[in-house]
C-alpha cells in the first residue's frame, strides 16, 4: 500500500544497482512513507535462488521441466487420487502472500474449489480469523471489519498490536509512526497494553504490561466499569442494535478488584483507563495479533467492538469505522450460514467460510483410515515454519503420495513437493490491493502496473491457476472465470463500486474506472472514513447483533470455569524456569519471506533471540547472548537470550519466520542469520475454542540454561 517510485537502469553492471526504489511523496495515502522492505524489490527481482521454470524432484535433486509436463503431471496425479480416495483426500493450503498478490487472490479459491475438497486451509486461522468471526456474527459478513479512524481520534488504546512493525495489519496505515505521533500533537493520547515494550510502545504516551492470554479479563473489566458508572452512549446507533440489554448482567462479576491480580495491571489503572477513554469525544480501542492468537481470540475482538459501540465510539469520526473501498468485497445482500457446516475428520475443528483451522491440518495427514489426506497442495505458503508444531507437519508431508507447490522458492515446505510451479512476482505483475483497501484508515484507489514482462513462456500466476482449475474441475470453468483477467475484474469492480462509472447515472462521466485510476499515476484519494450504518449491515434483521449466542456461550464457559480458578491463584510462578511465550515480528521481514535478501536479514535488528527480562535472567544465571533451551510440550529449541527491560517478567518473546537451515532447503544467506523456528515448540492443540484460531500467545514453556562444559547442549 506504500506508494513507491521505481527507477530502472539496464546499463548498470551491478544487478543490485539496476533498480532503485524511493518513496512516492505524491501518493495521497502513504505521502512519502516507505518501509524497509520496498528497496528489496530489486534484489528480489534478480534473486538467483528464485525459480523461473517448473521443477520436479528426481531423487534428491530438482530437474527443470516444461509447463506442459507440469500441468499434465498435476492433473494426472490429482485426478487419480481423487478417483480412488475421494475429493477430501486432497488438502490445499493457501499462504499469506496470496493477499499481497492480485492474480493469486482472484483465482486461488477458484483453483481450490476445482479440486472439490473440504480440506481447505489458509494462514487466516493463524492470524486474523477472530476479526472475521466477529464481523460475520455482529455485522453480517466476514469481511465487514471495522478499523480505527486513527487520523481523527484523540485517545487510542492499542492492545496486543505493534503497528510500527506491521504498518497496522488489520488497520492499513502507511506511515503509521507519524499518524500515531499526530494523536499527541492534537493534544490527545495513545496507550499501549502489551507484555513487551514494543516499537510502538516506545513512542506511546503510556504503556502497561499485561500477562499473556489475559486480555479478555481486562476487556471485561473495562466493560464492567462502563456499565457500573453509566458511561454508555449509544446515540443514533441505539435503534440499529439488537441484544444490548443482555450484556450488563454478563460482566457484573468482572470487577477491577478481581481482575487486577489476574492481568497484573493495577485496579486504579483500569479505572483510570475507562475514565480517560470515556471523557474524550473521539476515542478508539484497537486490538490485533496478540489478541487474535490466544485462547480467547474470538471473545477479545467481539468485546473490542462492543466497548467501542457502548461508549459512542463506533461508526463515528475518531472512533471505530467501516472503510468505503472503491471495490466493495461485501456484495452479499443476505447473511450466509458459513460456520460449522463441516468439521475436521481427525481434529473435530469447525469450518468457517469454507476453510478448516490450520491447527488441525497435520491431523488430517496423519490419521489413517477412510478420508486420510493423500495429496497436498501448497500455494504461496510455508506452513512448516508458520503453523503450530511445524516439525510435526514437516514429518507428515514426507508421507503424502503426491504434493505440488505453487511457489517461487524451494523452502522448508516446498522441499517435500514432487513439483514446484513458480510464478512471476514483484515487478513483473500488476497490482491493485483488494484486501488492504478494505481495512484501510482512509479510502483510496491505486493501480501499480508491472515494470517488466515475465518473459516468453512464463505464465502469470492467474493463468497457472486457471489452467489447473480448467483441468481439474469436473464441470469446467464458469463463463466468468474463462473470460475474466485481473484487469477486467478490477475494472468491473471499480465501475460497479461506490465511486464507479456504473454505480450511478451521475457518475457516468467522472466515476472511477481502471483507466482513470491508472491515469492518476500516484493514486486517488477518496476521502476519510465516513459513517456507514445501517446501509453496510447485512445481518438478518439489518441490525448490529451485539450479543450473538456463540459469544455468550463461550463467555459463560470462561466465567464459570476459568475465571473462578484464576481469582484464587497466586501471582507467583511455580518454578523459576516456567515462562509464557509470545511472538514478535521485524519490520524488515514479512513472516517467513525475504530472509534470503541480505540487505534485510543482515540488519542488526533482525535477530532470532529469546527476549527475557533482566530479573528472570538473573534468577536463571543467564548472560546476554547465552544459549538456552526453550522447551514446550511438543519440542525444544536452542536459542540465544537477549536480556532487555522491554520484557515483562515471566514472559519470553521469540520471533516467527526463522529456521531456514533445515536440510534440503536452498535459502541464500540462511547460514549468516539462521535462527530457529519458534513453531517447533508451539503446541497445535492450543486453539481458541470459539473460532479455531491457533493460540500461539501465552503458551507455557520452560527455559533452561545449557550446560556449556560438555558443549552438547545438555540441560542443567
């Protein structure tokens, strides 16, 4: 979403100097901001380890093959396995890069659908699924996700989010550092609540440590005080809300006095947060990854929406609002039933929006008997590094009968494939951002044309997916899929969208079309967020369902089973070796990608370490940089310690996306910055019971000093 200016000098001898990237100061959205990943477009384009031709595994080696042979091989194997074992014997995994790639995003689901299997998985259930869950049940659609109006708010609470590293994530906000600092410049305040003093917390007005996995109790305490002190302001929204009266009784027991020792935030601080939040005319509460990836993920995002609604900070400038993107992804007029239509055969986890949770994916590969997965398809993903207990998946993939990957690299996952089909990427493809415009803090439209052609004989990603879909679908491609290309789809979406030429007779001459967006060069500013209720609601009764039964039932379980136990527990840990695990990310990398780019992964800040509080390190007699074993129920890793006051006591932070030194991978620069995969110790059985999202945050671990005397990594 950052606007960039790319310069190409074909005469430069050094490939790394042929392409220069700088921020586009005229981009109406990013306004000259650019993250460190943008300059890597050149090295990525010329990366010698990137595949440019289909390859098949021959013994321990890889052999180039033609596209015809690749297509024929995929078709033959998938059809044979499907015929003998049924469609559900084929599993598909859709990786995170798909949402950053227009062609993949538009046709990946078409391909997965052509296989006909219920075993479809994606990175969604290791990331933002609770957001979609709340959107579906509260507002009628999984893509109806509200975002903070960060540019107009005067008071912002940020929980479990680090937008300085992510540029916002479910709050697309290029130049987020300036946007956050501007809150204080307007005379406002922003508060961060996180078990780590993150990059965002360092510039915040105020920071509070909180025990991992206890955010739901803070949210319940905040709502308790709001009701107790009669701070609710529904205003015009009241006539568009159903079920509000059910909430008051549900939170009566979650008093700040009871909650404070559980979350390790003082009672007075909880009371003050409510007072400050409700005394500002424009305030917003925002939560992200740390809240999504815990056992209460679904409840957390429901409660965040509920608190914003209850305090009059929803669908109003400065509060939580719905974007009005130029291409409207929510085209349904009626709320659909998209939850629990089927469950995982082995895991029992429920489907949502046509996908099963990734935490149960390996179970389907390992469980013998009827319905066992025999073939595996990965598209732009590396779940061996990104999914919980990735080492278990690593072993399971060795047993499938056939595997094909659509990917540009031989990585920790694709190394198990029989075939890898590479796609053009980066500077070789057009781009229009469908997903991140739908969750953006302002409304914009921008189309980035490809700088290079992929070259003769190299199909685009969407052409690969359409060819395979045509071959595998029993009914063949629909007329729409046969005729459409990414440019045609974007043009149609723009013209039919709220600003489009075809949306109103008044816009026929000045409305949006692809031609107009391209001609703008730098993009088009479509204005700030604006109130959209009730027109954007597609619930059955056209109202906000603020108390869906799925959330109330889960809250009852928490209140009756978990909460009473926590009240009586001591704050002290049972053992000095016992910790809770949280993740982190680096602004220079994107999950497990881009580590092969030396300019990014060699950055001194991109380190795979276990961050630990000095008091904890002192108790364990561990020095900074010393190697320790981090042990969980499912495995252990050896990793150097980074001692820092930024960590809460009793908590360890390990970044995700590392571990590129597994045998059989070809990742340049891996030895220079190898790291380990945190997901070799995350437990796949730890999920949010409500949504099925992986619960990475707050997992129990042990940290033990390695005996340096024998040099064999034995624990003391």
